[in-house]
C-alpha cells in the first residue's frame, strides 16, 4: 500500500529565524507538515513555499 504522508523528523529554520520540526510530507497535496515550538497543532504549507522560506538547520547559507 502506498502511504500518502511520508514521515520524517528534521529541523528547519523559517524566515523569521524560528526553528521548526518537520514531521511529514503529504505526497498527494505536496504540503510540508511541521510543528512550531509552543504550538500544539500541526502546521502545513505548500512545498514551493517551504522551499523558498525555510532552510535546514546546519545547511543554511
């Protein structure tokens, strides 16, 4: 069976400098799913937006 959401666990920094934890990628809608510190609900944004405004921690530059 093909899973719709690919699970992951990576840290990224948003354009404001806040570190978020990416928990998955929805292959059907092409949205990145992540958690913000101090916020109890999952957040999600389109992949194009995430690639433009987020950088993997340790690989900025």
